[in-house]
């Protein structure tokens, strides 16, 4: 589907709803955030109020991850505050007040609290993250929270190329890149691809 077709599908499915949540899932490097940002712009161009809610803001702090022996696996399903994320999704669903959400700063590898505001007047919320459809506890608590779901699933070759470019951009040496790719990102991607619930819309890449 093209971006325009996805935007029209969102609007058609949203109908007259006061609030409509779209879940955009997929492996690391798939293009989820790119799609979410582009879809937001497409919806705003069509006169809609839309905002992006990124799952990455719910990374556990490095101190907690280090204490639990999980710092090298940062980005894996067990390194996120799933309960906190689900609570924010529920608050956004209610839509009766402004909700401040955290945003992840990848350059500093930290989540910044209350970095984005979602007001009660925003009708369409684009929730974006790797594990929104993961069929494993505790992520299963997200099942049924989205009105429409999209899965972005490029080939493994595309993911590897994109992820390598990402970590080069952030200044990792070759050993660090190798670990990020083969010790964390790509295994996480396989876990997502093999263990996610079916989405309403699937796109190969974005």
C-alpha cells in the first residue's frame, strides 16, 4: 500500500470516532518511525489532528538494565517498561486530558520524560514500536488496545543494511556494530517476525 492508501484506510476506519489508535509494529530498522511521521503529516494535510506516541520512550534506564545484567541486550522485549507503556496507551485512549509522554534520545541512549504532549483534541494517535503485536507476556496486555494495526516487515537483508548504517552514524566501532547487529537487533527482529499477531495491514518496507 502507498502512504496515501494507508492514510485513506485510517480515515475510513476511524469514521466519526472521537479517538482512534493505530499501532505500527515491526523489527528494528523496519521504518516504523519513518512511516509514523509520514502518516501523521499525511493525516494533518487532510485536516486531521494526529500525533505519534513512540514506544521507545519506555526503555528502562541504563542503571536498572545494568543491575539486571540486561544492558548489552538493551532494546530486547524484556528491557522495556511494558506496564508503564500500557498505562499511557490507556490514558491516551480515554482522551479526556492532556497526556505527556517520554521520547527516547538515541544519541544519548536515554528516555526523556514528558517530552511530547498529546492533547485531548488529537483524534488519531499513531502508536509506534517494535513489540506492539508481540504475542508474548507481558506484551500481550497490548492486545486489543489498537483500532487498526500495521506491520512493517522488510527482508533480513534490508534490515541488516539499515541497522549497520544506523550504528555507523552513531559512531560505533566494527566490534560494537557486530554485537548490535548479530547479538541483539537481528535476533530481536526474528523474534518479532516469528511471534507477532497478524496485523490489519502489512507493508514490506518504508
